[in-house]
């Protein structure tokens, strides 16, 4: 009797892997939603004597996430604004639309480039740091020690990072948008006869309620998702320190994928 081959057909393998990825994705969403629910519940149950410590940890998170990232964001935003306007000028100068360059730049920066840049910077700096710190706390037993001593880890570890990250992302988006637009104006001033007052007028015409709404919603969504996704991966570290770099990598990749998907969906919802 000839034994049957255990090798599955390629379509079955592809379907199996796709199904496993879908199941893992839904499980990740469930873990993130659960952490967010615990954070919101802890915020609603805060007592007055707990506020000073909460505010101190939140300020520390804002200083690391926002203030320490300002030099990197400043340089990157300046270059993005300048190079974007140069590319626009090179592609559109022959069509006689130079007067609309500042409006096009404003829409590109505010709608997409600014929030995307801030999200990538926050993931690469703060998201990976959060995942590393939380995974170390999990491995060393500090989270369990806090629970034994009657301290809620969600309230004093996750909530300040959530509040600090939302505040930092919103502030950084406003900062990056401003610097990128000023960098674009500097290039326009060198290449085109554009006054600063005319540039501001064009910006005022380009920035409307939808741009402001996109900035606000992207700041809230990005600032909420990054610490929750990174923490969800970090809390799965159980056995050894070899799991830590894998968890940090998964946290960064997962946060970046969600950032790109949610940004695209939100832009379609607002602008289309």
C-alpha cells in the first residue's frame, strides 16, 4: 500500500496561513480594546489623592515623547516641506499654477505627511521604548509585585502613557505642520516672488474644517493606538528575555501597519 503524501496543496497552505493571520489580527484587536477599556475605566475611577502622581508620570511621558523628539521632528519637517515644494514646483511650473503651490503644499502636509511623520517618529522612539519597558516589567515580576501591594498597574503605568502619548502626538503634529509649511515658504520665497502675507492668505484658503478635523482625529487615533498596541505585545512576554526583542519588533510593525491603515481609512472618510 502506497502511503498518502502529507504535503498539502499550495492553495490550502495559502488559505491556512491567511486564516491564521486573520485570527491573529482579531485576537490582537481584542487585546488592544481590552487594554483601552481598562485604561478608560481607571481614568473614570481616579481619586483626588492619586492625581499628583498620575500627572507627574504623564509629564515625564510628554517630555520623552514630545520635547525630546523636537530636534528630530524639526529637521525632518523642514526638509520635507522644502523638498515637497521643490518637487511640486518642478512638476507644475509648466502649467502656470505657481500661485497655488502653497495651497497644495498645505493640503499635502496637513492631511497626510505631517501626521504620518509624527506617527513614525513616535513609534520608533516612544513606542519601542514603551514595549521594552513593559516587557522588562513583565519578565522581572514588577507588574505582579504592584498587584500584590495593592497598586493597579494599569492606572499607574498604562494610563499616564496613554494620556502623554495622545497629548504629545497632537502637539507634534501641529509643530511638524508649522515647520514644514515654513520650510516650504522659504523655498517658495527663494524661487518665486511670493510675500509672506500672500503665503499666509493661501494657507488660510487651504486650511478648512476638514483639515482641522483630520489633525484632531489622527492625533487621537495615533496617540491612543501606539501605546496600547505596543503594551499588548509587551505583556505577552512570559518566559525569557529572548522574547523581548521579538515583542518590540512586533509592536513596532503592528503599530506602523495600524497607523497606515487607519490614516488611509480616515482620509477616505473625511475627504472623499
